[in-house]
């Protein structure tokens, strides 16, 4: 089985967010043969067509290059006001530009998320899936990781301590590895 490289990023800018903690748990629980590298979306400014016309900002260039260099992309999204947060949508907007050479085009992607609420980011994840129709990304449909009541599943240091959630995340990552390998050329 060939090794795969996954780029992971969280759609929250808050340092102590549950979604950043979930991303770190994914890095820790990645199966053998998978390496997850993280990218901090703090480097990605708000999308602006005028800025894009002058050339991608440095952080956007690094972000797009990191996506292109990865075999797959793991997006860890919170849910704000029953939807996808602006930080995550903004990242996808930049990664979809220009449409003729989008970094996300034909890229296997997967979604996970955490929320203190009971839906565990289900609505945000659902909205993100719609964006992948435009980017022509291959979004893994199942299994899902929707970490609900996240405040009960992470300790004060941001470590995922809930054993059942850890097991589900590990199974999800193994399935994502298979999904990525399915779309690899050759």
C-alpha cells in the first residue's frame, strides 16, 4: 500500500477551538501509511477579486500549493448559525480560483467537525458538500464524523479524550485513506 499525504485545515481561527483540537486528534490517529500536514487559515485573507487579479497573496499561494501537493484534503469545520463558517467558505473560494486551474479540482476531500451542540456540524458539512460540485472535488460520502457535545469530549488541554469518538475518528481516517487511494492516478 502506498503512503498518502493529506492536507488538513480547520475552519476556525480560534486557537482553542474544538475543530483545531479535532484536527490535531486526526494527525495523532492517522493510520499507518497516511501523513496529515496542517495548514493554518490565518494566512488566508478574505477573497477579493481585485486582490486576485493582482496576484494571489503569499498565504493564498502557500495554501493552494499545499493542496496541490497533497493526495487528499481533510477539512475540519465548525458550524455557525446552522451553516458553514465564513473562514471555511473563504478558504474554499480561494482554492477554487481560477476555475480552470483550481487547486481543489479532482481532489479527494473529507469533512469532519465538532460542535458543543447536538448536531456536531452536520448542517455546515452538508453546505460544504454543495461547494464541491463547483470545485469538481471528490467528497467522501461516508462514514461521517460529527462530534456533538464537544465540550464533553475534549479535556482542558484540547485533547480528544472520548474513547468512542477516538475510535470513530480512526475508522474514518482509514476509510479516507481508501477513498484517496481510489482516486490516485495509476
